[in-house]
C-alpha cells in the first residue's frame, strides 16, 4: 500500500503525545498490542471476504480502515465483529499465559483487551457494535429507518454510560466511564460517513 493511503489527524497526534506523556512504556504496550489484534481481525476478515483495503486513517476516534468491494449485509457485520472477536481471543490467551507465567503485564494487557472488545460491541457508532446493528437491520427496513435506529441506539447507550459513569465516579471509582460516554456522545448523530462509505475502527 502506498503512503498516500495512510493519514493521521492532528487530534490523533495530540492524543498519542498525551498518552506517551502520562503513561509508561509497559502500559502503552498493554494498550497497543490488543489494539493491533483488534485491527488485524478487521483486516484479515475483510480480505477473507474478498474486499480491498483502500486505506488507513488515524483519528481521535481510533484507526479507521477504509475498504471497497462487494459483500452482503452479513459480510459487513462479520467484518465489524471480527475486531472485538480477535480482541476477546487475545484476552483469553493472554490471561491463561499470565497465570502460567505469573506475569502482571499480561494480566493488564488481557484486561485492557477484554474491556476494549466489550466496549466496541456496544450498539453505538462509531463503535463496531453500531456498524453491526446497521448492517443487520438495513436489509429489513429502509436505509433512513436503519440510520435512525442506529442514531437512537447510540444516544441511549451514551446516556446510559454517562449515568452509570457518574454513579461510579461519585462512589470513588474514577471518571473513566464518564469520559468514554462523553466521547461516544460527541459522535452521536455525526457519523454519516459510516453510512455513506465503508469504514470501520
């Protein structure tokens, strides 16, 4: 793939710099390796379905994979689900290996992969779960209705996470879930490109 098929936004650069500044190398790797497995799951499944990878773009919402070619609704759903599935497989393998080796880093990486995979399966855009919901619902309703369904689901999921995150923060468990909810709500209703083009994170 030629260089022009990879892009990175200024926001992604700033986020990467912030993570590098506040986290040590072990924690960064514990995040990057599950993320790599997640993206490889998407790429492998897209190629298995005969689709062509048209490019990668790093944004604030994650690494976006553009693709082209024909597949049915089930194919799009499988390609979206492959990322979280590979993440769950990595989490199980890393957890088993961590027990055998008594390795705290592997335990951390397994936990990160588990959380990322489950979060990505939520039925909200720009997450994979939102793309799965759209792919599976669009054959049974109009395109506009499928879009509205995903928009409503994204809003409900975001508000529920915000409420739960606020409760947990008040109980002293930190603001991580609130931040995730705010990030999710920021994209609610704005992900029209996910409908117009073929792209996943």
